[in-house]
C-alpha cells in the first residue's frame, strides 16, 4: 500500500536545520509525497507531550505514514519501530511515543523493528536517527515498502505509564499532560473524573506553589478577563485557562506536574 501523505512531529524546534534535513531526505526518496507538520515544538525530551499531541491530531489527518521523533534515548539500545495501526503507519523510537496515536487510529495491528540497513541512509550517526533512520523509513513506507521488510516483529512495544488521576468527593488530583501555546494547562483527567468529585461552580485550582479561584465552565469567555476557568478542551480532557492570560505561568505548572482541584475557593 502506498501513501500520499507523511505527517511529522518532533521536539527539534525550528531554530536549527534538523527538521529541514529530515524533510530533505524524504523529498529526495519520495518527491511526490506531501508532508503535514503536526508540531516541532514539543518540549525537549517530553515523550508524553509528543505522544499526546500526535494522538490528538491524527484522527483529523488523511490516512498517512506518521513520523514522530521525541527521542532522549537516541543511540542507545532502544529500538526504532514501525507500528501498523488500523488506519495508518507510525514510525519512530520505541519509547511509548507512537502507541497512543496508534490507538487513536483504531489500534495496533503489529509492530516491526527498523533494522534493515538498505532502508536507511548509508551512514547513520549515533545522535540523529530522525534523519538517518526514521525519515528514510517513512519515505520507503509511503512508497509501498511493506512494514515486514524492515525487520523482525516486535511483540512488546514500549508503552507509557498511565498519568496520575485521582478523584474523590470534593477533590481531584491530576497530572499535567500538555501546556499549549496559549498557556492553557491540559490535565490527564476527564469530565467523568470531575463528575465523581461532584465539584461545580467555583473551585480552587492548586499547584505546588499557588492556588487560584476558577469557575467550572464551557469556554474562556465564561469568566472575566484575567480569571481562571476549568473546562473540557477540544480533545475531551479537563483543562485550566486564564481568560486573556497564561494558566501555566500563573500557576507555575508544566508537563508531568500535579494539579489539585478542590471545592474551596480560597486564594493564596
């Protein structure tokens, strides 16, 4: 099967030439394939953030090969893999980055290791597998090379541990999954978790350093400018926002940190 599209997700940023080098390798091998950049602003080494961004995006993309590189273990014994999902292929490091997106694409069918030397660049560096291994693999897959041609089947691809969510009457504790460009703080919790707490109306949102009063609402305009709202975001997760401001900056929250929501509206 061939693919017209390759999506591309990394923590490379755009200051350096890393993204261009990968795109150039793909363009040389598969010049007719079109590319969609999901993001290159995943915080460095934040695998869960990259996995979440990709998983929340792929349902809205055309059927594609999805190339993703957030790879703090580059050059070590960690495997490179191609994951076959029901509605597409995913290429990248075997560190948990790809499986949430595979689930969003109907589930994992099978996984293969990227070990075939002829399907990577002739010379591979220890620190840039995105260019030398993963980008060529994505291009070859888009051109119709079967996933099984890349190497042995992987029966045990790495999965990420579930993020913290604990819901009690009057209290919700949840791990921060992502922080977007606007400073909105996405939590691992869902509206169903909030329902278990029976929290409504005014609540208190706590980080390790501060608490702010928030209103359980639907959108940013449900609170005056400068005030906080707890809402369900476009991915179906609970999130905290400051109308016209940054909840992440106000609360001092980032990925993997804990956020606690209680019924007390007390502000410190």
